[in-house]
C-alpha cells in the first residue's frame, strides 16, 4: 500500500489557505497527517502551481517536507510542461537526482 496526499486547493479561508506557499503546503500536510493518524506519507503532491508564489519557494517546501521525514517522496501534478521543467531544474540545482529527468 502507498499512502499519498496532496495540497493546492482551499483548506481554510483567508491568506495561505490554498495554492503553493511554504506555509500552506506544510500546514496542509500536517493537517492531513493528523487526520490520518500518521507520522509520514509515502508521497506528498503539490497539486497545482501557485501563480503568486515563486517556484523556488514551493520546491523548497517540498524539499523541507522530505528532510523533516513527513514524506518519503514528493511530486507535482497539474503543472504545465514548462512549470515541470522549471521545478525539475530548481530541484536538480539543489542536488537532487530526478528519475527519468532530462531537465
């Protein structure tokens, strides 16, 4: 069994209640873990890119989530091909080896 969860859509009203800021992604995952009664998930997804948050901030949050042990792996979904390449480039420059990546 693989346990995954995602963030990107509205979780609560007001600022930082949706999209892809570091604050939102980390709070959303923490709430999901609490609801599921788990310490970590196998995969955590940023479910949609945030037009107001720099991609580096979103990718940095995903990096922090893995480093904190709250997810074994992270992923993205609903990103355009160009946004996916940008995300991969940011992570690659941070030292990550991306599977099947030509970025």
